[in-house]
């Protein structure tokens, strides 16, 4: 089994239209749900339940009011894909309820990240008002303050470099995808990383030196390419894993990948090695899909979808399971922390 177990979304499953209402200032409008044409998506991100009822992601809600991001300085964000929302938690604490819920501006939230200023970036697997979108939320905000739509197709993940360069993985319906690059956040200078022929980028990560790592779904398997800052071609690291579901890099240069199936675990690859030195089993028996290291990589947060539907906290680098910070999700498809890792 691999991530390429596909789901077909029939036209018109998003039957309810979202009412559009303008938000204050420069914030974009509320999303309008499209009648989805027939599309195919990876089971890991968009499965049935086995999976996700897309009707859940077409509701209109404003989420909770703004929250104190500064006062709650250590936060964990979780994309609750089946519910069409991003939930906000403290990094410490067992079986929490969210301190805030974000629904304004999103339709099908997937991979997400934070930048050095604490802004939250949500790749929306919408599309919203006919456009694929990455929404940006200022710290503490539950309405988007900025939207990115340039050269996107099925965006599944985002990462932001120290200099503000934004990298967005475009799954592109599982075929010939690319990473859209906005140098220092400048959309007018956007270019593609598309050198991995036939691959569909699923997840992106940066190391402490600004090197980019792109996880591709390709040829019934998975692969990771590494790109130096500013490079337009990468190097296949030939890591031995399959059914990829997410990637991160720790301060020591170890590459962490989520292997969703056979078995379901997070694998750790030392720098320059193609075989993992360590594996982290999922305590809930679910399949890992996207995860995050917190600031200075003292803890690892992993979302388990389908069977478990929980987010686990592990001590790092010991990888000892500590507890689940929350459960009861409808497929947690992305995790991010604030402040950011590096």
C-alpha cells in the first residue's frame, strides 16, 4: 500500500455555497465553495473514512475571536481537515481543548507553517473563489491578513526561510507538480522548482542553513530532493522510505520523514545517510501525516490521522512519547509550532 490510494471527489460534493463577506482593511473575502470538478488526491491527505466528507469543509464560520498569541508564547497549530478549521493549542498539556479555532478564509486546510514573526501560513486545498490559495494569519488573528495565489495548484505545504523567501509545494493533482518560490516574499519574481520529473511535491522543510528539502510522491513511492538556497535544481538524497507524509530537519541536520504505511512511523536519517538510524512508532496506531519540531527542537508534535485522529508530543531528541496534546480530530493534516524551529 502507498499514499497513491486515490479518492475521487465527484462534482458537486461541495453543495453548500459559502456566503461572501468582506473583512476589514486588507483582509480577503470569505471563501466561496466551488462545485468541485472530478479530482484525485492522495488518500493520506484526503481519504474517506475511511476519510473526509467534503461537506464538512464547506461550512461558513468565523471561528473564535482573536487570541493572545504573545501571552501564549508556545503554540501548536493543527489543521483539522475534515472539520475545515485550524485549531490552536498550547504546546504543553494533555488532551486539551483549543484556545482558538480558525475557519475564516479557509475551505480545506492542509499543510501549514509559521515564520520568524509568528505569522501562520495555511495551504488551502480549496480552491477558494476559483483560486488555489495560501492564507496568512498574523499572530493572534483568526481572519487572514494576506493571501497568496500566484502559480499554485493543489498546494499541500509551505515553508518560509529566514530571509522571507516562501516555498509552496504544489501537488498538482498527483502529476508533474512543482514548488512555487517567492524570493524574499516577492511574488513578482516567482519561479518554479520543477526538476523532479513526474513527481508531486507533498511536503517542504528547511534546515538551519536555509537548504530546502522537498518530499515527492513519485512512481508508487516517495523521494526527497535537497536544494541549496537559490538553486533551481536539486539532489535526490535516495532515502529509504515509502508512503511519505511529511518532512522536517533538526538543528543537527537529521532528516525526519513521516512514513504513513508498512509500518506507520517517523523515520530519522542522519546527515549523508540513506538508511534511518531510528524510528518512532505511533502510540495511537494511526498513520503520521505532517509534524513539527518546536523552537530549538526540544519537542516533536506528530498528527495521527484516520484510526487515532490525535496529535502526539514526543521529547526530542530522545523521541520518548510524552502524551497526546489533543484528540478527536477529523483527520489532522498539518502541524506547526510558534515560535518557529530555527
